[in-house]
């Protein structure tokens, strides 16, 4: 199967990043969201990112314009997915938000179309149960910031077909990303580890072991990480981190994934990281 047109459902940080890398790889893209204002924000994120590439002369302004021109948008999912070859769902990380989308996609897309989910922790099998084509449902977990990070986790369920896997691996490679196939298990691989880093960082802070700036600096310098746990939490989002920890905790009962109270309180007051202007740090 040849993929020409890709639908990305969701235009947030992840959805817009995925739409961008697909368009950069030459695919026609339709980025879909509920409201035009969400889409406009997504297109701005894409333009900002492309601006960084043009500033560094990694691409020309003409390239950037062509990439943006390849990204069509829609607020009507049913109409927009009728002629696509591959769908990537990247909406809010809640099963009760994602499941109805998979049900609607099932109705609106031709039978040949593969559905990939950018879920960071919801079982892909659960999402596939909302469709009549579970063999064509797969996880494609992109990493934030998508235009820069070099990997994608590909999640194969018990019933994902070999053909779906092959098409997906070829697609991921065409985006210039390295893919690792992992089992459909809570948090997969990347978030089994990153969620612990964020939770443990918050516990250290609660215990008053050191300041957050010092903990971040220590981890950057000691392990050569690009970011410490609190910078990472602000990038990922405290809301996303708590959801993720809760999902893994609920599915496994492992105490180490129980979100620490500090993270929960921060989510409650809206200190959820870069996107809200305040998380562990203040963001302009
Ligand atoms: N688009 C295009 N280019 C970008 C960019 C974007 N969105 N963000 C950063 N860049 C570019 C910069 O222009 C810069 O380019 P040059 O090297 O050519 O100068 C380069 O990336 C580095 O950026 P900065 O100098 O601004 O800052 P930095 O050195 O701190 O790098 C970073 C930024 C790439 C984000 C780096 O800090 C990093 O790798 N952080 C770790 C990110 C991480 O761990 N992500 C995983 C989150 S977990 C997740 O995503 C899973 C989940 O489901 C929750």
C-alpha cells in the first residue's frame, strides 16, 4: 500500500508536530481538530518550529512554505478522512476522548486505512476494540518535541497484523525516525522510565533534598541529560504526567507509579508546565 495522504487528529503540541514531520517528509496532510482556534494555534506551532530550521539554514523559506502548504486543515473529521491512506490520532490522553474518535473513524474511513494512535500509555488494544479492524490498529508514540526527537515507539498489539506493522515501520522510517517495536504494555518503554523520572524528582522536592534548580543541574551534569526532571515535566506537561502515572498505576498497581501529591496539587491549580506559563518554572 502506498501512503500519499495522512490524517492527523488533534492539533496540539503532539498533533501539530506529527503533521509537520509528515509534511516535511512529502506527505499530503490533513490536520483535524474540533475548533478553528485550536488549528490556528497548531499551525503557529508548526511555523515557529520551521522558523527555527530556516534560521539555522537547515531548510529554506521556500521549503518551509511548501511544507505548510502541504498541511490542509479541517474541523469536520468525517468529511476530512474519506480520502486518506493513514490516520494518526493525537488527541487528549484520555480513553473516553479517544474511543469515540476511533468509532467515528471506523465509520468514515475506507476499510484499507490503518489507524495509528499516538497514545503515551492507554492500551492500544483498548482503542482497537472501538473499531471493526483491530488488525489495522497500531501505536505510534512520537516524542516531544516531535520535529527534533529521533525516535518513535511502535506498539504492536496481540492482533496487529504483520502487514500493518510493516507499512507503519516503513512510514516511520520515511519520517526520518528510528523505530523500536514494543509490546502493548502500560506506559510502553519510554514512559515507563520518563514517568518515574518525573515522579521521583517531585518526591525529592517534597522531601526537601535540594532545590529544583540544583536537582535539574545535577542530573544534567551527572548523567549528561539535556534536561533535568523538572524541565522535562514542564515540557511534557504536569497534567499529561499525572494522567500517565495514574494510567500505569491503575493498570499495574505498582506503587512507584502513584503520582506524588505535589504533582497532583500542581495539576489542580493549573501549574501544568510550559503550555500554561507556569509549572516548576515560570515560562514566558
Ligand atoms: N522545532 C525545530 N527545532 C527545534 C525545536 C522545535 N520544536 N525545539 C528545539 N529545536 C532545535 C533548536 O533550534 C536547536 O537547533 P540547533 O541544534 O541547530 O541549534 C536544537 O533544537 C536545540 O534546541 P535549544 O538550543 O533551544 O535547546 P536545547 O539544546 O535544550 O534542546 C531539546 C531542546 C531538543 C528539547 C532538548 O532539551 C531535549 O532533547 N530535551 C529532552 C526532550 C525529551 O526528553 N523529550 C521526551 C519527553 S517524554 C515524551 O515525549 C513522551 C510522552 O509521551 C510524554
